[in-house]
C-alpha cells in the first residue's frame, strides 16, 4: 500500500516570515520538497501550514501543483474573521487549488472554538467538504468536543494526538485518555499519530508505545493516521526513526488496520486523490 504522511511542513524563511522559527535551533532555514524527499524517500504527504499568510498558502499549493509528493495542503485560516472562508474560496481557484483539502486555525488555548463566528466558519468549511485540523492547547479538549458534537457535518482532525492539551507528566496518560474519550466517541473526528517527539523523547517523558496504545484505545485504528511532523520531528529523531518507532508501536494491528493508519484514514478524511501518489513507497 502507498504510505501517506499526513503531517509534514515545508517553509522558506527567505520567502515568508515565520517568527516562531527564529528561536528554534536547527529549524530556522529552508525546508523544501528536495529536503523532504531526501529525508523520506518517495513519499505521499499532506503539507500543513506553518505560517499564517495567504502568500504561504499559495506557495504550498503551487508546490502541490507541480509535485506528486504533495497530495494535499492544509492552509491557515483565521476562523474568527468573517472573511476567512472567502479567502479559502479564493485560494481554491488558484494554481494548485485542487490540493486544498483542509484548514487549520492554531487555536491553542482560550475559548475561540466556542465563539459564534468561529462556529459559522467551521460550518461553512464543512459545507465545502474541507477538513478542519485542530491544534489544541491546555483546557481546549472540552471545547473541541462541543464544536465537533454540534457540527457533525464537519470532519475534524486532531493533530499530534492532542498531547499538548494535557500535562501528561503530572496527570499521566490516564488523564489524556479521559480527556480524549469524548472526542473518540464522535464519528466525525479522527486523530493523527504525529508530533509526539517532545513528549516521548525528553528525559522523564512518556513512552511512545504507551501514547499510541492510548490513542488506539480511544479512536480505534480506522480513525487514526500517521504523520511525521517533519521537519519539527528532526529535533528529536531522523525521519526514518520516527517511522520505525511508530511501526513498532503498531505491530499488533491486522493488515486491514495497518492500511487505515498508514494511508486509508488520511485519504478519507482529506479526500485525497489516490491517482496522485508515487507508487513505490510501501509499508
């Protein structure tokens, strides 16, 4: 089967401002398609926004238009802005616009998910068949559940297993499981096994196998997808080590379940075109 990496980033600080990169050692440089292919080989990926400009979104869509390696793009959207969906509509008409498969507003903490304008934007994205990625911070899992419950027509994708939304070092993985469980009960919510390096690689961190088991128990394999979070993940592990660690953690899956995690769930959630995929990268 073709493996889909449902969460990679591409950026060029020389073209677009990424303020958060300036204090991140080793990442404040260009990471382009050539770097991705060098790290991952023949890969089919979903590129997720790293900045907050329409210019970056156009750049990512342009890369998707000319490369078989980018099957979809998740762009930034300020969902609290009444014009946000108009901006998304305009992007979909531009070069590579067919690859715009999702929108992410890095909501983090606070109450944005409960605001009326954000809810209206979410509903409009659902009407357009676009997925909504959720990058959740502390105390936002409850609001995410309420939004997904109230908007069953919207496909929500929980990034990074919501590992940053719970203090697993003090509360333990039982707390993560308890807070994820309501989202796990909603059929319009899927989850990414991505971005786990910070929580699992540092001294005193939680075990990757344990995190994967929690998320498997909550969502089941048919609502999980793999994402490397490359190149952010390179702060802790090379690309191939990320893949190997997740492969080991998922070793007990059936063939059908593995197909879902390594590509099927992402293809369904994002409406990816299987015809636009390099064919020789298999797991």
